[in-house]
């Protein structure tokens, strides 16, 4: 009985150590999205190259397009508009 309890404690400690050291996955927007019938909008944006995306789209009703988040990115801050004053 004692061996069973020690084994369970060792497994639990191993699981806790694994969970404590693993980091969450970083979100990254890849430049190519798979789009089609079964994909949402903007699609499955998990492809670094066009060839990877095309290989995944092969044989399905799908196509590859540029990721809109990468293509358009963030807009630069707008300049404030001041009226034109003419000074003498």
C-alpha cells in the first residue's frame, strides 16, 4: 500500500512540475490564410509560405489568400488637422 501511495505522489509531482514549467503558446499571425467553405473568416491563418497553404488546400474546396491582419496591419496615427493660419 505504501508503494502505491509513493508512486501516485511521484506521478502527481511530475505532472505538477510539467504544468508549472510549460509556457503558453504565443499568438502569431502568419501571412497566408486558407479560405473556403469550411473555414471561417479570415480562415486558417497558420501558413508561413504560399506553398504550405496551397499544399493544404489541395483536394479541397479551398484557396489561399493573404492574411488581412498582416496585409493591413495597424494604421499609423492620424495627424491632427489644424486650420491654416496666415501670419504677417
